[in-house]
């Protein structure tokens, strides 16, 4: 899941060439396309061929959004983004642990 050094160099070159304003616009477009890809996957029923096409499109749009996020991090304060990301992940891990303990307590109460 980690980007290679070469990929990050390419993101830096692209980001600096186009600049923050243009890349913010591009990021919004790519995120919109990802939302559409997700919505398409939620449609039911879908043939196997349509599902495969929708999944391929979904993966492609994730890649596009990831590239844009990398560029936005390069053009802004990426270190702060990573710091906030760590905080958010830790907070969510605590929530999961709390939910697990509540579920265990509910199961124990149901068994008594």
C-alpha cells in the first residue's frame, strides 16, 4: 500500500507543475468520480460482467483520488496531515475497543 519513492517523485513533479489551485479542482473531480463509482457498485441487481467493470472502475477511481491526495499533501503541510491522521486512527481504535467491550458485556448479560 505504500507508494514507492519513484511514484512520490512523479507526484511532486506533477503537483508543482500544476500548482495547488488546479490540483484542488482536479482532486474534487476525482473524488466526485469515486463517489459515482461507489454508487454504481451499490446498484442491484448487476450482472457478473457489469460488476467486474464497476469494480475495475472503482479501483481506478481510488487510484486517481490517492494520487491527488498525495499531491495535495506535497503542496500543503503533509506532516500535519499525517499527524492528524494518526490522531484520528488512534481515536477510532479506541472506539472499536470500547464497542468490543460493550458487545462482550451484552453477550455476557444475555448468557446470565
